[in-house]
């Protein structure tokens, strides 16, 4: 009788901007079924005691490693980029990303790995259930059909749902190390990872089965795209040219990866208007982006300025 070994997974966990919910998050990771895992934690320099707590917690769990401490990264993306560069991937089957404040269902990783193995998938993400301090849950749907150019304009969902085939993750790691000074200016690591996989034509799947509870609180870097407050937050980012610049940075960083250089057409307003349904997966968000383009709120000629 052949006993199939459980997949070995490296969890990259960035601790940034507080530690209020870390214990719940780590315990839910350690409770994952049918996988072997190691957790690598990078703690952004702070005075909130998060490093000391993580260090003490790791002494009780041999599969938790804390990376050298002392640098202020300033964002979760920079912290995740550090994890990609410094963690050794050899010996693992998959790489998974984790935030510091969510709760994973016990079959989250096993479900992702099963789907990936059965369908030769290189990158995986999914819908999530968000919940607030009152326990109210809302489904955040990201699993609309992928579009031809969506990876230039959005991520594949929350990075905390990402599971990556290790060979493909190693390719991203090499790309990141080779272009670190430029890539480190990007504010959305999850968006960049998805764009890299799509640009390199590595199969990505967005699953409709939510396997984690995404904690919605006042300190979320971006937060779920629900409600008036979320809409106003995103409008402010668009108004300050943040969104346009992020599109520009991701496109420029990926332009050398394949012969398919889309820079000329992506920065052509007529092309974007004609093909707006290929820019975002959600039809509602595609029409919203069209409105932003037609009203000149997103100014194509200012991208990258």
C-alpha cells in the first residue's frame, strides 16, 4: 500500500501595523488539515511588542521561524517582497501568503492544493467571507471570469488567499530579486504576483469557494470593496493618481517578460473605452472603470506622472 505524503507548504506571513489578531491567525494556520507546513514570519519594526510575541510563540512551535528583525519596511507589500527574497523555497511543494489578522478554515490549504493538482494550476486565489467586529459576514466575490487584460487593472483577490506552485513561485522570486529596486515601488504585491503569472501564461484559478474569514477592521490596508466608505476610499486613491500610477508601474515592470507588449494599447483611451469589458472581471467594476475613463477622472495621459 502506497501512502501519499501530505504536500509541504511554506507560509509567508508579513506582520505589519499592529498585532491585535495575530494569535487567532497563526492558530488557524497551525490547524490546517492534510498538509505539512512551516510558517516564516517577517515583523516590520515597531514598538507594539509584536516581534517579542512572535519570537516567544515560535519557541513553542518548531515549524515557525522568525526572520531577522530590525528594519522598517513601511508597507505590507515591501514586507512580503522581503519574505520572497529571503525564504528558501527548496523542499516545498507550494508557497502560501498569510496576513496577520484573518481566520483560515481548517481545510483551506488542502482544498487549494487539491484543485491545483487536479487542474495543473500554477496560481490559486479565491472568494472570501469578510466579517466585522459585530460578526456580520459578507461574501466578497472575486471569481468572475478572467478577462484578457484584467491583470493590468486588478489583483486576483486578497493576497491572503494565494497559493502558488513552488516552481512558479521560484520564477517570481527570481524576477523580484533581479528587479527589486523597481518592483519595490509597487504597493500591491498580490496584484503584481497575479500580473506576473498571467503575463508568463502560467495558469491561474480564482475559486468560488471561500475558505477563510477576512477580518474587516479600521486598520486594513485596503479592505473589502463593500459599502460607501470603501467606495470613497477608492475614489480618493483614483483622484490622487495612485491607481493610474500602480497600473503604470506594473505594466512597465512586466513589459520585458514576453513579446506581447501591451503598453501602447493600454495607454490609449480609445482602445480602453472600446475594450472596457476586458479590463475588469466584475461587469459592475468594468462599467465603473468606463465611467472613470469617460469622465476623465482617470487621466490616461497622467499615468506614471
